[in-house]
């Protein structure tokens, strides 16, 4: 690289004359102008990117607000569940209005009831594009100990999935007289000991 010291006269000579040093690139002003123009172009790009981000935030906010006005099961969330238990029955009701019986599954594993639903829907927009909507939920319920899991039933009516189980039948009680045994083996009668000798 060229150094400015190459263009300076040597100070060791008796004639020390200072000569102004000129730049290697006499067009330094052009370089500064080009750099300023490049920085201005990059600032414009950053402003455009910020505007796009603001537009994206607006769209996401609007979609979020629209999703809140849609019913819970249509928004892809787990359906609400209402559990009731009285002395004779256990029941659970789920709101599954968007699902058909073919899209629902009810499995029983011991005392656990596993409910799930899957739905995929293809929707076509006016512009000719397609969108797919996928909904899935899973719910696990545990039957109380005093309910009979063998008699579990499930029904779907007006968008409500109802699971029911009756209480276990108590075994029939038969009445009997229990004899009372007397155990006097711990007490030794002296008269009995004498007769044995």
C-alpha cells in the first residue's frame, strides 16, 4: 500500500521544504457522495421492511380477533367438557358440534376414557386458491372408583357427545347368624389338672 511518507521530502536534507501532499485518489468527494447515497438507499430499504412488518402485525392482530369470535371448537381448541356425578350415574358432556361420528373416537383403557376428534376440511377461496383447515382435540377422563366401567355408554346428539356410566351394583347382602365361639383354653381350671394326675 502506498504511504504518504513516500511523497514527503526527506527531512535529513538541509533543504527541508514542505510540499503539500495530495491524496492518491483525487476524487475522494465522489467516494463520500457514493457512500452517502448507498446509506440513503439502505435506510429506504429498512423503512420499507418496517412498513411490511407493521402490515404483517396488523393482519395477524385482525386474524387473532376474528378467531376469538369463532366458537371454541371451530377455532381448533379442545371442546368444553361438563362432568356430572350423582349417587347413581357418572356423565360427561362435550360440545363437538363441528365433528361427525366418523371423526370422533372413544376408547376405554381400564378406568380411563380417551376421547379424540380429527377433522380436515379443504376450502376454496374466490381467487382460486385452496386452504386446508385441520382440527384435532384429545381429552382424557377418569371414571370414579364406584362407577362400573363395563357398562360405559357413549352417544352423540345435537353436537353433544355424552359418556355415561352407572354406579356399581352393591353385592346382595344375605343375613346369617354368626356363632360365637368361646375360647377358654387360656384359663386353666385347677379341678381339671388334679383329675389328670
